[in-house]
């Protein structure tokens, strides 16, 4: 009987550990496909509905279903998000294709956008353009605006969510 009591006590503790009552957000820092799939599947089985915050790398995994990615409470931190409704990306892609007969990779887009951004900063503020980073957010051609402040990294990272038929930036008013 004593052993049965210990087992029941352990079962109660385990149930408390997996109870998701009151859980509002889960941040999954992993990009590993198996870990992410397990988290999403577990939450679906438990019928839990906290906000899930993940990484845009999840979009490149083939094991996720469209239904998993379009959950209304799934948000993805997306530093490399490209809004294909911007004119700048179309101009760059067409020019790149005309020259190299292939479309640019994400790395080519990042390099182009960064050089264009830095060139505009140099033209507008001169060689000490970093002094002006603390004052405002600066628009970019392909990616979202940049705000470096006193930091060495862009402090404005888009968070995207699938709405209707495409991904949109959720924190755009904050950027």
C-alpha cells in the first residue's frame, strides 16, 4: 500500500507539471524540426492554446503542415522577413535575374539591402552617420526599417503571423 501511495503522489506531481492551465505564452527557441514538431503536436493533443513564439526557420521545415503554421496564436520572430509587396524587392529581383539568370538568395537580398542602407546613411549624414542612429528609425528598401540606437545590431526585428492568405508583420506599429 505504501508503494501505491507513492505512485499516486508521483502521478499527481506529474499531472501538475504538465498542466498548462494559466499558461499564456510559450517561446520555443529551438530550430530543430523534431523538437518544434513535438511541441506543436503536444499542444494540439492537450488542446492547449497559449501563444507560441518561434523562429522563421520553422517555415523551411518540410514536416510542418500548413494548418500548424496558420494557427491564430503562432508568431514567428523573423529577422530575415521580406515583404514581397515592397517595390524595392521586385526591382532588385528583376535586376538580379537579368544579370545572373537566377533569382537572388536571402543572403544576396541581405547584402544588397545593407549596402543600400549604408550608402543612404553615408550620403545623408556623412562618415559619422552612426551618431544619427540614436535619433530615429530608418526605412530600408527590402527589409523592415532599421533602428540601431546605441547598439551594434538592429533593434527592430519583425514578428510575423499568418493572416488570411499570407504572413504579415504583427509588430509593425512598434517598429
